[in-house]
C-alpha cells in the first residue's frame, strides 16, 4: 500500500511539473475586449467610438490587449430571424476566442445582450456605453455590470432650438428614435414641462418622402429636431448623414442635430454627442475591469460626452445671434471677417513709417547681440577645444608615462652608480662627471616632455601670431611619436621645401593637426604592423594658401560619410564622442580656412587643412 501511495505522489509531482512547463511556455493569456455596436462600424459616428476605445487600450494596457469589433446593424435588419442568425454566427466565431470584457454600444446592443449574452459570452463582463440614464434602460442591464451614460435630453434639444429660433412655437420630430422610450424616455412630458403650449409634430414614423413634403413649408417659429434615421420607410436604407441631407434639401427651417459627426452636413448644431469621448470613457472603464476591478464596484456615471456645438455658416444663414447660444457653446467653421483676414496686412501698411524709424535702432541692437553671441561662441569653442585636448591627453597618458619613465629610470641608475663610486677610496671623477652629464641630459628630456604636455594643455586666451607651419606640424608629430611607437604606427612628415608662415593661434592649430593624426592612427590600428602609416605633408597652393595634408593607409571613408564626419557627435568609434573633427572644422573656419576629406587613389583617407598665408610685407 505504501509503495502504491508513493508512486501516486511521484506521478502527481511529474504531472504538476509538466503542466507548469506548459503554462510557462504558453505565457499569460492575451486580454480581449469585444466592442459590440448596435449599428454599422462603417458610419463615422460608430467608427470614432471604436477608435476611442482602441486608443485608450493602447495607452493604458500594460499587457497586450486585443480588441474585436462586431456590428449588429440592428436598425437596418430588425427581426427575430436575423437576431437568431447573429447568435449562431457569433457563437461559432468566438468559440475559441474567449472574451474578457464586452463594451456594449447603444440601447439595441444592450437589449441584445440581455437576451443572448449567456448563449454567446457567458463569462464576459459588460460595460454599457451610449445609453441614456433612464429607469427603462437600467432595467435591461445584466447583473454585475456598469455603464457610462450618454444622453441628449429632450430639454437640450428645446434649449438649442430656442437659441436658434427665439420665437419658437413649434417643433417637428424627425427620426425613428423618437418612438423608442429607451432613447428619449417620456419626451412629451418633458416638452410640456419645459414649454407649455408648444406645438409638436411627430413625424418619427413617417416615410421619408412624406417627411420631405411636410418640412418644405413650415411656418415661422418652427424648428426640426432630429434623431438617427436609417430608412426611408419604403425599403431604401441610408446612413444618418445621407438621410439628414435629404431632409435639409427640402426644409425651409433650421435643423437641430444630436451628433458631432453630422455637423457640417446640414444641421445648425445643438447639444451633440461626442463619439470619440464616448469611446474613450467606455474604454477607460473596460481597462479598469481588465486590471482587476469588478464592474459592480464601478457605479454607472454620466460621461462628459455631450457639448453644445454649432455651425457658424448655418448660424449666419438663419441670422442667429451668437449671444443667444447656450453657455460654453463651441462654434465651428467660422469664416474670418475682412478685418480678421487682413488685420496684419493693415497693421503692416500702417506701421511702415514706424518700422523705418526703428530699423536703425533694431539693426544696431542686433549687431551688438551678434557680437556678444560670437564672443560667447568663441569662448564656448575654446572651452570645448580645451576639454578635447585634455581628453586626448588622457588617452595618451600611457604613452606619456612611458616617455617619462625612460629618462627618469636612467637618472636613477646613474645617480645610484655615481653614489656607489664615490664610496671608493679613489673614485674615478671623470666617469662620475660623465654620469652627471647623462643625468642632466635625461632630466632635460623629461622636462621637454612635461613642457610639451603643459603647452598642449594650457588654456591661454586665443592669440593669433605669425608661426612656421612646418615647425608646428613637426612639433605635433614629435609629441605623438611615443604613442605611435607604442601602437607600432609609423609617423612621417614631408615638410615643404619653402618656408610657410601663417597667422594662427599656435595651440589651436596644433590641436587640429593632433586630432587628424590621432584619427589616422586609429584608422590603421587594425592593419598589419608593416602597413600602419600616417604621413603629414605641408605645401603651397594656388590662391596664396598653405595646405596641411594628413594621410593614413587605412580603409578610407565611405562616400556618403565624407561630408557627415565633420558634424558634431558623428563618430564611427565605439568609445568616440564625435567632437574632434567638429572642433577642428570650427577652429579652421575661425582662422579663415577650410577643412575637407577625401579618399586617396592608393587607399586610405586624406584630410586637408587650407589656411591663408601671411601677407608678404
């Protein structure tokens, strides 16, 4: 019995391990939202709602969330047979696609879920959107659900109508939603309470052809209040915007609308539903549910998705005073007046004389500001160049230490040897004298290394003097000789046979040449030792210019990078800052010269620096 029990325990452990590995391999299940809309996704209104939900899911989803969309299209296809076919279709379609949250858009969609959700998505949680806060609507909500209410109240429509038609005495109701108590509730009582004696003509059940006739000759003091219309009642189906356009073609009175997507199609405006906001508000609640909140813990609330918006062109057509519009109204499609359109033109013409009078003052001020900016730019360039020299010296620290260690070691050896010889009873003073001479010579060598480094690192004010270009190039190559020796790079100078003198800041010009030589050494570092060469040449060029050329035997420069290499922070080195060549270009251009690069026919890259010669006296 114990053996059987032990085997059972082992089997359970193995099965648990296998299941754990399968779960780990599969990873967490993707979260899903189904947007169930009562009408057609292709209509602008419902399309914007879907886009709003998708935008919120994309912004707030910590885990990938897939969003499905279904158009029930119930306004155009009413009837139990169509509804039954929808159930079969949706059950088959989502049999292997579990849905976490259903976002129901519209009253018809809510009624569909009330009857059919258990058959299709029994485990899904529900958020209702685009539904009015009415007792009749709440009655169709399923348990453990929540809602974001969206409603254009009948009193909203009357408020907008009275703003457009101040002497309002009659309203004409157009659209099928007026006959649906789940949309406008008890509008007759609302109208009677808001405007006693108001004459109401209800055309909500009338075919479109007859509606067009009746709205063609309405008396003064009339306004048309619309809701969505999908059919002409005689077998032809329209989008709400197309149906509204047909009515607007015939009517002689202003039309009050209820949707933001209808504005500009013919209606004058009103309290409009904002589909993007409706989608975002419903999407935000859906994301909260996906993140773990129970729908029952989120009380249904009224969204901020209705706003008074009007078409400026229609207001002008019906001579509406904008001061009569509801507080907070937005007016769109406003055409600017002549003064608004040509305000600046008029002001420019009027101010020409003042502008001319102020021009000299402005130019002088700009000149002063430019001068200060140039001074500051030179100062910043000098600081950046100094930082670049220090960084270069840091990179060369090992070579500098090696160059100093040789004379210092020789000094120590000669000093110790001379000390031992002086302990003899009869020291050889001549040999001791030679050792002291060696000590002096090695000390001078070390001092020269330190002097060159100090000169390179010092931060003196920019001072341009007449200098020998051949000597300047030679000094840089001698300064880099130890580092080149450490990296097995051959440095060679080919000075011009004629003396070349330019007017420049010696330290800054040395920095330009040093940056180019160091780049050349880096370019050949990967080559065999016998091919690592960097050559510096000086020559005279036409146009009274001197040219310094630094050539390496590396791989050259890609053709598309020849002009980019001088841009700030462009680098091909893994540890490079990309400022060396940019600083070089800045310094050269500040000296009235130019710098450029090209590939040599024999291979490798050549950098040229052209500087104006000192004018002969």
